[in-house]
C-alpha cells in the first residue's frame, strides 16, 4: 500500500470509529438527530416539488425527514454506515421492512447500510434530488472532499440539491464543522446556487455550550449544471492522519 493510500485508509478508519462510538453512546453524541421534520424542507421542497421524484439522503442516520420524502416522492434512498441507526429508524417509526443484504426496504424507501463511498450509480438508480442536512458539516475537510467527490460521481447533471450548513465562530475541531456560503461556492463550482436561508440563531444550543460569538443556519437550493472533477489535496490528507 502506498503512503498516500495508507493515509486515506487511516483517515476513513478513524472517522468510522468516531461515528460508531457516537451512535453507541447516543445522548449528546447524537444531538445532530432532530425529532421533527426540518422546517427548511417543508418550505423549500414542498409536496408538489417531490411528485414523481427520486430523493437521495446521504449519511441519513435515522432522520425522520425521510418519512416526509417517502410520503410525497416516488422513491427515497438513504445510506447510513451505522446499522443501529438504521434499525432505530424503522423501529421508532413503526415501519415494517425487508432486508436484502445491506439494503433495508420499506415500501418506496430504501436504506443502504454501508459506506457511502462504496455506492455506485447502479446501486442508487436515477436521482432527482439530493438532501444534505447534516452530512457535509459532519466531515473534516479531507473527508469532506472525498464526500464531494463521491456525490459528484453519483449525481446526474440537472439534479437538485438542498444543502443545510451551519456557520459560526470561533470554529471548532469537531462536528458539526462551520461551513460558510463562500465555502459552499468553492465546493460546488458547477452548480447554480440559491442561498435561501441564513437566520442568525443566538439561542442555539451550540452558542451556549461553546460560547460562540454567532451561529447562522444556512440553507441552499442548488442545481447541477455540468460534471466537474473534485480535487483532493493529498498533502492535507497526510497532515490530518
């Protein structure tokens, strides 16, 4: 194994261990999980916009936003590494499912329990909408670039993405990471980006917990215009391991 490949592999292992531990401990370790449907999607992805569409939810956890999508969209596909989160989703929402290998299927909803980076376009099928509420912000920068590279490969030209990020100061060394509108423009140069939400949230729990000077919860509606390669900085990757 080359040093570059070894560094990438090591970083993947560390990230996987972090999320396995988080779901095992739960409590504040999984505070990113919302117990309600996010108001941004009701506003910006209303029922009529989902008719006949296929929605992809990367790093989906046990998000009940998937229930909203499955009610109005033709097809919903999630991917989640941690089996405990997948099983909790079906149990807590009283949804029967059938398991086929790493696929959990319940009506028009399928959750792949696997590494996102192992998925192919053949696994997913056609995708019209990508919903990223807490995925991009969950990953440190080197892994974030790998995530963006994977999305670029899985997402067709013309697809719509709804992206939710938080921006705050001072920045923290752990998720959710601060991602600004400028960062989003850099990460998605081949998208037309509509910055639809940017409320300042002075009473957010993170503001109190980490004594932040501000926190903004951004929402972006983005349309992919053309395919574009994503560059991964190998030197940065080596420094991160």
